[in-house]
């Protein structure tokens, strides 16, 4: 994994000092070769040991190892810079494209193939499947429920916590609750998850890559790494990255079972016929 991608993916879980180091490296990667660990510490007003501990926490032997790895990563990406700029109509669009790509790469890196496979298996094998998300999260939930229906997987979806509480009242072992919650701190969603767990159902969460109550009680958790200093950009990057992650789950469901794939094709054909004049 690229060291810059690794730093982005872990940033939300870092301490305040570690985030300062991470941001400096991400913003000045091209200049890092000119900085010793002491010079970097002086530039940030921190101790040299903090820099060394930061590099070791990321899995590098020391600061020189990190610096060399960052330099190699930049060298590999130099050839890609011109196409990135060329495919965008303006600098803002190009930069936004890059930020979205970086977030998707970081998110892909922290959701292991084993976790993805377990999530896909749980959804495919659920007795009853419940889906919920509040606010903007519900937009993603609604689209996911629609795609699942094309595969013949029926999901019970509500954007209202009260109505969902009534639905999970009939939850049983083997049922699955999937909760989309950016920050994972909504008390009502935590209560729904706890109730399903008490009924020996399974809980899958999709949240930011940060410690949060909802993620802590999940059987399986998908996480999103999408940081940006501008809040309005961060919101866009988060939603795009969630969409990419959910699309990945959908593709696995499509390609993991021939019957589901055939059902998808049949449903798409039927829909097309209905829409034709």
C-alpha cells in the first residue's frame, strides 16, 4: 500500500499531534526528502521522538524508511499527473477528482477482503434483512435496497426509527440489520442494533473510520476514510466513497451467485420493457 494512502486511511484515528504530522506529510510530500526528522519536528513545534513514534506506528522501521517510501510513491505517480489534469475541465474539478480517488483508495485499503466477503455472505444468507440510515445516509440506503431487490433480495427499509423498531420486533436468529451512520453516534440506531443482537441477529454497520458506539457493537463493520479540511468537500467525498463501497458489495453479490445474476438480468429486461413506449 502507498504510504500516503496509508496515512490518509489512518488519519481519522490519530491523535492531534499525529494528525499534524500526517497533514504536513500529505501536503508537503514532494519536499519531504529535504527534511530530517529533527527538521520536521522543528517545523511542527513537536519533539523528534513524536515523529519517530509516528513512523513506527505506521509500520515503518524509522523516519528514513518512511521518507524513502514516500519518495518512491511520488516517483510512481508522476507519470499519472498529466492525464489527471487533462481529463478535468478545470483545476477545481481535477482536485476534487483526486481527493475522491484518494479517499476511495484509502477506504479500499482498510476494508479487508475477509471483511467484505463476510458482509456479502451475511446479506446473501439473511433470513430477514433490515436496512436503515437517517438523513443523507438514507439516500444511500434507499438506493442499496432498490439494487438488492433487482437481485431478488428483499430488504425492509425505513428512514423512521419508530417504524423500524416495530419491524425489528420480529427479528430472529439469522436476521441481519445493516445500519448506515456516518458518525455512528445516534442513540436510537444503537438501541435498534442492541435489540437485534439480543434476538441473536447480526448487525452490520457502515460508518466513518473512527471509534464510535455503533461500530463497537457491530458483528461486521465497513468503514470509510474520507477526510478534508473543507467541511463541504468532506461531505461530498464521504458520500461518494460510501457509494463506491456499497457498489462493491453489490458487485460481489451479483457475481457470487449465478441465480442472483440471472434474476438481475431478467429484472432489468422487464424494467426496460415497461419503460419502452
